């Protein structure tokens, strides 16, 4: 009987002590509800140190909540972030404690992150970009590896026209966080856009395009962009190699080769333009567009030689022969084209005109 009474007394003593410590947390909560944050913090800090309450999730939840509120009321950014860091530390410690509801302990961190993310979006909508970036910085403090935060920061940096920050953000997203979400295509596209704005970043831009081609093998968009990069820098042979090594259809390859020829043509590089047109024709000997390209290219050269006859009387024979060569080549390609496109009146008229020029030159 005495033993039973002793056991009951021990149990009552333990319950009484636990209740006393629970009251300490309750007093902190009560002070918090009254807006007495310094008092609440003092009481809850004691609870975090006491052996009976230091491992109680409720203790750390309360401490985190107090610090979060103090952060919102802070008079400076530095003080705000100091309080925020304490709140994060409390919530994280709560997550490490066992035998408790995981939903309860993760919810404060999720809510804290969401509050800063929402603030950032609201500031961005009002074009308050510095405030938006500050809010995202605090969101990153809460969840350093959350890719949504970095995607938002990249977007806001672009809207702010801070291309360096945008590039740094997306680089980190890919290189450190290994982002592979639904916006990966867009991230690469933006990085290429930003990198392309800097003439010195051509090598990096090309490397990004190569990576994108591997990640999105079914899209020809990245090959087109690399082709544009190479042609903009007049790297013709590399552009040709890109076409040859690509998995593009024959028709798509021909279009890019024709573009190479066009680029040479507008630079008055006749031989190079002819080389690319003939390269395209080898891929499809009945390609009407290429046949017409070659016909008109030779006509342009013939007309230039004809014009030179009147300007330089000492080179009449040489210019005449050059004009004849090019008109005859033009006629050759037009004849092939009309055999495939028999009802093309424009081509028939052009053939007649070319023959007329040949006849005139032969009579000189």
C-alpha cells in the first residue's frame, strides 16, 4: 500500500513539474498575445533552456513566432534579418525534435517562405524591384535551395534590366541547384538571350546552346540559335559543320545552307555564295529554290560584267566573256528549273531575257 501511495506521489510530482513548465510556455504565449514581445521572448528563452521544455516543439514554435513578429517590426533591414535568422533557427530546431507532427513543424517554415515570396510578387507587380529582390533574399534565407525563389529572382532581374543578376541567378539555378523543372527550356532560352547581349560571352553562349541541344534533342530551335550565333560572328565553316553534324531533315539543312549562301551574297562574296548553293543542290538536285538562287546569282554576276564593259574599254573582250559565262550558267539553271516548274510564266520570261542578252553579247 505504501508503495502504491509513493508511486502515485511520484507521478503527481512529475505531472506538477511538467505542468509548471507548460505554464511557462503558456505565459510566454499570453504575453505574446498581449503584444508584450520582450516579456514573451524572455519567458520562452528560459523554456528553451529548461530540461523539461527544451525538447518540446511547442517551445521552439513559440520562440520562432516571436522572432518572426519582431522581424516584421524591425526598424532596419539588418535588424529584420537578424530576427529572421533567429526565427529560422528556432523553426529548424523544432523540425529536428522527434515524436511530433511533421506537418505542424514544417508548416511555420512554409508559411514564412510563402509570406516573403508573396511580398516579392506584390512589389514586382508595382515595379518596386529593389523591395521585391529584398523579399526574395529573405525567402532564400528560409529555404536556400528552393528553385521557385530563384526563378522569381531571375524574372524580376530581367524586368529590372539587371542582366548580370539574371545571369548569375540562372547560372546558380543550373550549376548549383541542378534545376530540371518545367521551366528549364525557358531558363536556357533566357540565359542565351542574356549571354548574347555581351559580345565577349560568345563562347559561353555557344556552350549553353550545346547543352540545350542535348537536353532538348527533339527541338531544332537550339540548332537555329547556334547557327544564328555563328553567322552573326561570321564563323562560316563552323556554321557549315553544325549543319552537317546535326540531325536536321534534309529540307531544314538546305534552308540553313541557303542562308549561308545569302550571307555571302550580300557581302558580295560570289565564289562563297556559289559554293554554298551548289552544296545545297547536291543534297537535292531538283530543289527549285536552289536552282533559282543559282540562276539569279549568275545573272547578277553577268549584269555586273556587262556594266563594266562600258566603264573600261580596254577590257571589253574579257568582260564580255565573263558576262557570257554567267548568262549561260544562269540559262542552264533556269532550263532545269522550268523542266520542273513548267507553268511558271516568270521563269519563261526570264529565259527569253537571258537568251536575248547572250545573243547581244555574242554579236559584239
